[in-house]
C-alpha cells in the first residue's frame, strides 16, 4: 500500500466522520509531533475522540467500512514507521483526560480517563497525600498505555494499584474487568484481544502529602541522574531479561554511543535510543537490530523489544 493522497480526504467515509459530535478529523496527518521520539510518517486518518458516544460511533463506522485502526496514547514506547500508518489512528481526548477522586477509610479510588498523562496523575495524587503512584512520576505515557504495558519503575508496577479497567471492544461493545479477572506479568496486562482501554480505576493509600511529595522528588532525582534528557526518546527500548538488565548487556557489548544516521544508543543509559535531531525510524530500528544481534552474539541472550513498532514498514531481507 502507498500513503493516501490528500485529495482522498473528501470521501463519503470522511463526510460521515465529520458529522460525529465530539470527534476531530485530520487527513494525512504527520505523526512525529504526537510521539516522544519525534519520529513518524503520516496517518491516513487521525481521529481525536473526545466523548464516549463519539468513540462508539467511530468504531462502528470503521468496522462497517473495513478500515483498520490503532490507538495512539501519548506516543511513548512506540516507534512509528517513516512511511506512516495506513487506516485510522485514534487518540483519546476530552472526557478521557478527566479524573474523579473518592476518598474513604484511609484509601482513595481514582477513576481516570485513559488519555490522562500518568505523570500528571502521580503529581495530583501526591498533592492529596495519596501513595501508590509515586513510581509513575516521570513516565511519559498515558494512564491507558501504562495499564496496557503494566508500566513500572523502582520496584512497583501498575498491577499493584489497579482496581478496575473499563473499555470497549473493537466494535464498540462496552467491557469492564475487575482486578480479580485480570492477570498481569512483566510489561503486559494480558487484556482480551482488541480491547480499547477508556478508563482505569486505581486504589491508592492515604498518607501525608509531605511524605509522598518527598518520595516523588527523590524518584525524580534518581530518574534524571540515570536516564537521558535533552533529546527525544521512546523510553526503554528492550525488556530486561530474567536476572539481568538490557542496558547493562548493551553497554557490555560495547554499543554505548553507537550511531546510525541521527539516532544514537544513549551514552547515559544504553537501553535508550535518542533522536539527535532529524533521525528516521529506519535509523532507530537499525540500532535496535544491532543491539539485539551483538548481545545475542556475545552473551547468547535474545533481547525482546519493549518499544512497539507501528505502521507500514518496508520489506526486510531474510538476514534481518
């Protein structure tokens, strides 16, 4: 497939999209600006959904027209192809960024939209003296994305605080899962295939605002001292293998500072690839391939990507 022509934006499908209240439609929209890596070609249709009713109508229309789609959160832990994404890319906005807090008997339940930045939620919890989300300060993704990948840091993960997940199926049918119905593992929430997370209910513990705030500030210092800043990146590139760390292995393989084009394996933390300015997705993928190959060659360990590849990628040779 080839990227759609801009004149293809005036079609019956697009006209139907534009009739849906609570939906913003962009045609042939470059995606680099929507990702933390600042890389990515155009989406045929970028759909910003602001209401639950709009989401239901959009999903039914996409299904009826046979148009593929994917969901894009805050664009972290993702690498979008230079060729872009065929079909529709859905982003949640509006009501999906809101949070409702209920405190009772020494704990709190916060029901928050999937589009809310998880770091912003962590700071809001700290101001209320609520503990459990401190680890998420500095994580660049959305609450929905953090839930899907069971994001974690400094000894804690999303699974420890999840009480309920709300969402819809690919065809718009509502879905609700209580914590006891869910199974989490390292960097995976094992949701039913096709689930679109719309809201997450988290259970937090009541503490003292000063104590929670101090812990958040301590973790911010730790994160800044160990992770690269100043250049766009997509977070940890590989999952940590059992009993070891991907960054340690890549560094031990002698790859810190290796560059392809304008992409570089960070000299500060080898499990990060940074965009030095003008990097292409192909450059980043080339560094990922080099890291996997060298770690496999030297240590016989197969690194598994944590970053997700999205979009239309050119064919690769058998050697790759």
